[in-house]
């Protein structure tokens, strides 16, 4: 199979793939769709075509892969599928590449099936792909951490003492992670204005996005048994784009000493298609040098970072799209392997479907800053947008779009987009 | 039904209830059992008798309650049952009180059923009662917050500026919440010793428990729609005892600026029986006066605190039990209603089965301090135990037991216990 795949990876699909599509034959991401009058079920996407995997399972296309129980292909979330493990999910992806490859007629000739299993993107609802058990947010971009440190703490000592020794992270809210296309209501909360003695209760005036990528684990460890860093790749199923919406003023008042809470948990938005680590394999690169040297449990040689191009757009009510940030996952100081090894080194157990976001991904240049907080330097420097408007933070009815893709030797593997509109605060 | 219940509440059961049992006829908590060779299923407990609710459902004992779909009585976790809502769960509890009441022969005469549905406590495995979607830990005891502030920050300004304005809370780890009887391995992690420049990797030397109570929600709100404080009681299903194990040295090095992470998520332990808010109703009391006055969204008149006696014991390897703390939920500054109103005021959505711990519950007197950190004042004052041993923090093979019960006019409603033994750190 591995040998076949090498050729397949250079191949084309009989399904049309538009130029610059994020979803060529070599991607085969996994998601969940809800066709009209049908229960939610697993799907994949090639070009602008979405394929219902439960229908393919019905017709026996996965029968030769040794999967005893095919119920994972009929589940309303991907957790069961992911939990099959790479032993099965990798061959499923390879089988799909085979079925969709130019010259393969197994599926192509089943005209009836094509009618019931194939949808044009946009004509079928795409749902949150997994039931997220636990969600962790890291803080792994050194430029972002330094920018925040300069603004809120000491410009001379922007990084806190622990930052270069461990991938700082904290637990976030799972329930309010929603899929691209879900609009989020501007949160209200306690805000302490500098000129007042007591906090006031009002809608956030400092609503922001954070450009992040997140990975999803596909395998569990036993409580009390750490995952050695050499083993961590086996646990990582795939990735999505993650928009970690943040209310900076609510967060500022609440977060000492136990961390962010209501400033974050009113909504986070992810892209719907989980791109597998196998699809991202060609885009591995070495991470940055880490000095001081990290403790042995965090050391891993090899290419453990990824070269994935990221972009943020703001579309105000005038409808004009403004790309305000171009960043890249290669700027991350801490790798996913290090995050996962650290997360479990105390024995903490993880499960299939758990999600781990990177933290805001900023580069050195201002054009790569992954949040408005950084772009407007705490609101002091408005960002000019098309049509004569500007932003220090997000305003009502602004739409935020994040995109991500990797590209090398003409192969483009992408994530599509995560899009969300901010609605005015509720009366309360 | 309500009128009947008043009499029933003064009644006795035909099931034997030992003196000072936490589980009289008036309790009827809910849990999950796993009888040998059977799937996990809902259960309740009277005295030392555990009753399989799926068996009672089989025999039609809940048929008159208007519950269309009885699958919740066969589910391996209580989430489906709780999600039925108080409209159904309250009548189920009342029906159980009726069935178990002295003089009621409906069930008592079904000798075959008694053999298959009844177990003696200890003879059947009791599991984690709910699949916990999200877990939040609050910090709602003023004495605990002040003690920690005195030790680690400024004795003159022990409370942080936000503490009296909002119930400080943060998101914790769901996956590592386990049921009483589960042993926890001493975690390893990064620790920064004062005399060294760099952190070391080693087993925690400051392992501690935190005496907390937790509530479980039974109803969801829509993302973006806060729960007004007057409505919050409708969302609270019941409570358990919560042992929030903590590694103080790991926490100290990692927690600035994003809060506790590996210092907490290696294991938290809860009592197995969820005691309903209806059973706890007689033990409501007024909360403490809150000054400065809280913002309107946090104001609620009436008796919103509870008088529940709490106790912590340490049993070292010598087998001698030492009660090291007697505390009470009445010491909590912030009520569960306030916690829930605050949690959702930004639109954060909650779900049936989500869990919310109180934070360590300490009173004014040293004898009521709910953690060893406080009892040993940061390790400076060893706590003497029976048999000539002492503790500043928890040692390997120590067992920690927490108990809770309320008592009034001869009625005792309790939670049983949560018990966990600390195993030595793993080699790694």
C-alpha cells in the first residue's frame, strides 16, 4: 500500500478539483455532515465535492480493511472513527485516495451511489466534527507571548521566567467551541475601568480574535501513565484552524490568579474539516532552536514543526474583505509533540476527540501578528481597513475569516476557512 | 404528590437503614453501578442497600410518570437521566420514596425482583456517575483565598481586588475526574527550587488535597443566552464531594499567567452518589453578607447557602485514621446560584453533566482548614497524626477520606465518602 501511495500522491482525481483548492486528492480530510432528513454522518471532501462516508460503507468499500465494526462510519461525531486508531484510519484515507483516483472505476461507475453520496460544498450542512471531551489552550508563540508581556507587564522582561522551560497552557471550555459559520454574540461581563473604583457590568469593548491552530488526539493513555515524547505523534490525529475569540477587558479584570475564564469561554470557532497528520507530512520542518535547553522529557529530534501559511481577514458591514495578518505555524516555539508530552507528564489522561490549540500564532513582523490586540498595540494604533474604516478591536457585525494551507512542489493541502460574525450584545 | 411527600418525608423505609446512615428514605441519591456481567446502569441507595433502577424500569414502576422514553434508566452514565429535567427526575425520586416506604408493598412483595435488583453496598462496583462534559473549579471560600493570599502574596492585602466582586473560577480537566476508590499516582513535573536557576523534573514534594463540594447541572442554555440568577436553581441537579488533589510545587512554577494546569489535572476524586437539591432543601441557610454589594446580575435574596458538615481524614500506612479538618459549606462566600449566573453571564453554554467545584472550603478556625497547605501553613508547621507520625504534605500510600452530611431535626442526609490512596510516582 505504501508503495502504491507514493504514485497516488502525485495523481489526480476523477472528481473535479479547482485550481488552488485546499482539498486535492492528497488531502482527504474528515468531517461531519447533516444532509437534509438524514442523521449526521462522517464525510470527506475533494475539491468542492463532499462525500458521505456512511454511504460508501453501505456499499462495502471499506470491507477489505479489517475493520470488524463499521459503526464508526455512521456515528454523528468523528470520535468513534478517530478512536479506531491510525492502524485503521490511515488505510481508510488511503482507500479513499484510491477510490477517487483518476482511472479507478470502482466508485465512479456506481452512478446511483454518486447521486446519494456526493454533495456540492455549500449544499449540505457541515457540523462540528468531534465531541470535544477536554480542550486545552497553549501559549506557544514566542512573539505573541513577548508582545503581550511588553504591553501588560515589563517591556524589558516580556517573557515570564517559566515560558522557555515549558509550553505554558491552561484548560478552556469545550461546550462553547462551535463550527465555522456559527455567529457569536458579543459577551457582557465585569469590566474594571481605570478611572473607576468598582467594576461595571457591560458589553466588552475589546473584543478580539486569536489566530490559532489546534490538534485533535486519536488515542488515549491511562491516567497516571505519561506519554513519552517519542510516542506522541502516534496520538495526534489531525488539525483544524482555531479562532480563540477573546474579550480583553473582561479577561484583564478576572484572570489573576487563576487564569482566563469568561474572557474566553463565550465562543471559539473551528474549521470543519480535520486535516490528518498524514496529509500534512510533506510540510514538516525543523523547529526553532530552544535555549535554554529544555528538560529531557521535552527533547525530540527531527522535523516537528510545520510550514502552514495562515491568514486573517476582517470583513466589516461594508462587505469589503481586508487581510490583516499573514502568519505561519513555523513561528511556534513549542511543537505539538512537546505540548502533548508536557500535558501528560504528570499522568493526566487524554482521550480521542480532545482538542489542543496552539495559542495565538504571531511572527516577528507586525504584518504577521495574530490578534488585533497586537496589531493595534492594545488599542493605541487603529488598523486602517478598506472603505475608510478602521479597527482597534472587533465591532458588531464584523465577520472574521481565517484560512490556512500548506504548499510545496505544487502540492497544496489546506484547511478551508473558519468564519464567524459578531452579533450585538443581548439586552439583559 | 407534594402533599403525600410531606408525610413520606417523616417516614421510614422497609429497607433497613442503620443508625446515622447518610442514606435514609429521604435521600434517594443517584449513581451508576456495574453489576458483574451486566452493563453499567443507574441506581439509588437506601441504607446499605443499592437498588438497580433499570430493573425497576423493566417492571414498569416508572410507567405512571409520563416519561415517554425510558432509555435513560438503562444508560451507562446519568447524563440522559439528568437531562430529562426536574419535571421528571423529581417525580422519579418521589416515586422511589413511595416504593421504599414502610407499608408500601408494590415492590416489597416482588421477591424475585428484590433478588436481581438489590445489592448490598460493597458487593457491587459503583462507577463515575456522569460523563463530565466541562468541569469548572471556583475559589469561593473567603478564608481559603485569604489564607493562600497571606502565604504567597501580601498578608496585608490577602484578597485580590476582584475577589469580592466576582466568584473567581477557572476551567479544569474533566478526563481525570475519577470516582471514590480510585488510587492516584504521585505526579512528576517541573519544579523550580528556590536555590536553583533552572527548574528540575521530579515527583511533587508538596502533594495536597482540597476539600470541595461540586454541583452538577441538569439543563442546558443556548450559547449566547445568559441564565438569570433567579433561574439558576432550575439548572442545578445535585451535589457530590470533590477532592481536588493539587501538587503545590508544580502549580507554583507553572501558574503565572494562565492559571493552574499540571498542578491539578493529574486526578480529582468525587463521591459516587449524586445527592439531589430536593434532598438538600431542608438544609438551606442564608449566605454571608456581601460587602461591597455585588453587581445586580449576582444578587439573589433568600436562603442560597447550605449547612453541610464536612470532614477530612488522613490514614497513613499505619492504618490509623486522623480527622484533620471539620468544615462546612456554610463558610462559602459565593453561592452556587451566583457561580452559575456568573459562569453564563457572557453567554457561555452549560450542559447536563457539567460539574462545578466550590474551591477549598475553609472556615475561620485552623481546625476547619480544608487543605494541608493551610493546616501546615505552607509546610512550616507539621500536623501531628496518631502513631507518632506527622505530615506537612501527603506522603506515598497515605489515604485521604472526605465525608459530608447535613443534619437537622433528626434527619440526616449525607454523601457517603470519597476515598483515595496516593501511590508512589512512576519511574520515567
